[in-house]
C-alpha cells in the first residue's frame, strides 16, 4: 500500500526505470519528489549540454537498464517516470561531476592528493580548457532549497560554464596546499598516444578524442536563478584534502580514478624525452 503523509522524497540512487517507478508509486501522495539524475542524459557531442538538447543515446541498446553502457539513457527514462507521476510536484536535478569530501570515486580528489605529495605533476592540456563540477554540499543545499521553495521541473546543476579552466583547477590546488611541485603541461595528442584517457586516468579533464565537448559546458542558468550557490574552489580543495588525508581504501571505490605515481613518472620521462 502506498505510504501517505510525506512532505518530500529525495531519491538519490535511482538507475533502473522499473525500480524508480515502484518508488514513485509507493510515494505517489508526497508533496514533492526530487530525483537526482545526471548531465549524462544529454548528447554531449555538441558544444553545449542542457535541457533542450537531444538525450544521450547509448551505443549499445541491447544491454539491461543497469548496465554502464546504458547509464545516460536509463537515467533519462527514470526522469520521465518521475515527471509522469508527479508532474508539477516533481523535481529532476541533473548534476555534473560531484566533488568534495567523502567522494569515493577520486575523480576530483586525485588532483588534491597529487599536490599534497611532492614531485612534478603531469597535467593535461589545453590549459585554458574549461571544466565543470559541483561540490556535493552546494548540490545538497540547492536540492533542499528547491523542495522548500516548492519548485518543479528540470535543473542542471554544476558550476557555471566557461568560468574555471584546467589551469585554474591545478594551480589553485597547488597554491591552496602550499605545494612547490612543478606543473608539467602535456598536450592532448601526446596523452592519447600514450594511452591516457580523460575522466578516469586524468580526472576532470576530457580529451578531445572522446568527442564530448558539451560535458564541460552545461547551462545552469535556471539553477542559479533559483538559488544555486557555488563555494570558492579553494574551500572545496581544502576540505577535500582534510577528509582524504585520513581516508582509507575502504572509503574509495575498488578502482578509483587517477593514474599511479609510477605511471605518471613514465609519462613525465616520455614527455621530456620527446622535447629533447
């Protein structure tokens, strides 16, 4: 029997449309249902991601809904379920890369921890390539505010587009952590030729060969106008390091993002040899 009397439901972990449909049916009388989706629902092969663009279409369509190959499409179908059931009582939040303390993926923490260690740092070019991410605490605060303000509809939630570059990210990490490491910038083609992929090998960065320029250029105007606030990058870096300094392997995914120091050393050696 459906559960009655809930002011709001926040669904942070729905990936399979049929499971989300069961949740929506169970909480159908809730005043607000907020579903955490993903920027990955969009076709990011264009210059911009955001509501109105074509939804992401996976290359393999014969996989089950919970298969990683179908992640974007499955999330989009979950969004559709929530909107169909709750209409103007439904809120769909589509975050970009979520970062900050307690992130088990290492997709941002890699850079924080790297500048906490000594030695030259291999950084992916171009320096002025734009990046986007959102501190989990800013995302959470916006979600609560959206419910309290009785909002509805779709919100893309990440940092404002074309405001933070890869260079700003790594130099802010170096400065915030008082590191004396030298940043060694390597061009996209060199990294790809040496088997380095964006997003997981060198996090936040997305190689041009991946064909996803819109992944780091999402429009967040609606979220900003309705109360999204973004804290200073240095604060996220500082707080992330305070957590990661005491984190253990149990706090991370089995295969966290980022290359090993040994692999980085090989890249640095190859880059220097190519410059001679």
